[in-house]
């Protein structure tokens, strides 16, 4: 297959020979899981996000679950989440017996709409979870002001946004807790994995107990103390991240800034080229944002482009362009419909859902690949 015919995925991991070498080295060490690499990865992750503490877990979903437990979400507590996100954001609220309350999104950025957040606050509201959709940080200073005014906790679902900054400050310390995913399509990967960052050591300590069955010490700490006694103090889970994965994560983190820079170059190239394709509008980037571009999302205006999103999706996939859609508004999933959430709840999110396409973006993508994606759009618009 010639290179130009090779299908382009919407996202993919970057694994170099040195990533393979560190995993092999970890495999030959004394620790396959919960060894020295866990603390090392946590310190590196905290440093890169400019936070006091990072707690690593085995998925972004586990990170969100740990965050909900740490802030004390319980039965009937309402948690405000945006309608456009991956289902794990609101599922984490349900895991703890809470009630997800969906807020609409800004139609230009698809970030949570602050007016709708305020409209949905009531005495049962416990927290706000903001999602840094596509890798763009939300307006945390305003969210913080709203949360403080009503005594709410503020959580960032930063699963798209490792490497992003707002007003020069790294994502990770902008909310009470920030959750990250280390899935292969995300900014760096440990195959499966996640992390929560915070500047509150007490919350970090709670989450370390939660990820280990609710037990207050780990195997390695007991071995060091020469003791077999352990205490389980709450109902936790096995959400531990292995030493193998932490070894990979430490090595991947070193490359984050180069990879983020490449994503920004790709996004800038797309933005330039799409100026000449009427009816294709990239999402807006807010001022003072350094975007992580986990996704590059455009909205299609079917009247101007001459083709709707569903048809464009099919046509592009047929041409080997791995477009995708992020996301169906969560409450439209059958499970949420069964819980009683009705269509029409968040009109901007539903309207955007009909127009969005995520285009290929990943650090090893070439300029020629970007050009090929845009040429295919231009070609379709002329049919
Ligand atoms: C990927 C993702 C998650 C879940 O992360 P996993 O590591 O796949 O469990 C949660 N929220 C958002 C917004 C995500 O993109």
C-alpha cells in the first residue's frame, strides 16, 4: 500500500525503542507492580503538572471515581457535568450513588456553559466536574468563583488536557482535583492508566487508600517495616497501576512537551488550510489558552459545505481518513435514557453533536498527512 493510501487513524500512541527498553528493564526487576516506579512516576507527574501530589491509578475512569470518593460524593448528591463528554465522567458520579446533572456547552468551544452551570446549582449540588474538551482548559477562574460562592468542590476531567496551560499555569492545579487518562490515544500512555493531581495532601492520601482496597498500607511498606498487619478502613478497589506501566509512563512524560508542540503545529496547519474550505469551522480556542489538542474537532455547516456530518463521515472513512465523533451527549445513551434523562435537555450539545467531526491528530502525523485530510474535505465540498 502506498503511503498516501494508508488509512490515517484519528489518534494513536507513540512508542519508541527507549519506551520498549524501560518496560523490559522493569520486567527484569524485582517489582512488577507497586514498586519504586509508582512513587517515581507520581513525583514526575506532579512536577510536570506543577502540583503538590499526583496519585496514579489504572485508568482515567478510576481517576474520576477516586476523585468522586475523595470529595465525598454520596447518595443523592448532585454533580454538574457537561453533556458533551465521554460517559466515564458521569458514570463516576453514579458509582458513588450521586446524581449527574447535565449542563449545556458553549457552541463555539463545546466547553461547559457557565450560565447553565449556575442555573443548575441547588442545595443538593455537591460539585462541578469541568471537562477540558479536546485538550482546551475550561475557564477555571470563573468556575472557581462559582464553586466558592456556593461551597462546591471543583473537579477537572483533564483526560484530554495533559500538557495544556491556562494563563501560563499547567492543567492539574486549576481545580481541587484533576483527573487524567493514560489510554493510548491520550497525550501520553501506559496502555491503560490514569492519574489524579491535587495540591491537597489529605485528598491524595485518601485516594491512595481507595486505590488499594481501602487498605492503609501497601505490600512494600509492610515489607519495609517487617510487619504483616494491615487494616482495611473503607470499601476501596484494586485500582493500582503496575510498575511496568509506571516505567513506561515516566519515559513517556519526558517527551510530552515535544509531542504537545507537534500537536499544536498540526492544529495550526489545519486552521490555516480550512480557511479555504467553506462550511468547515474548527472549534474556537479561547484567549490565554495553551491547547493540548488531544482532538482536532471541526463543525460542519451542511448548507455551506453541501454535505451533512453523517455523509461526510462515511465519505471520509471510505477515503481512509479516520474521522470520529466525540461525543454523543451522554444522557442520550440508552442507559441514561432508562434512568429518566430526556432528549432536549441540552439543546446546544444536541445541535453540536449533529455537526462535529474529530480529525486525525497525533505527534507522528506528517504535514503531508494533514494536507491529505484537508484536500479530501475540499474535494467533497465540490461534488
Ligand atoms: C478517556 C477519557 C476518560 C476515561 O479514561 P480511561 O482511561 O479510558 O478510563 C474519561 N473522560 C474523558 C473526557 C476521556 O476522554
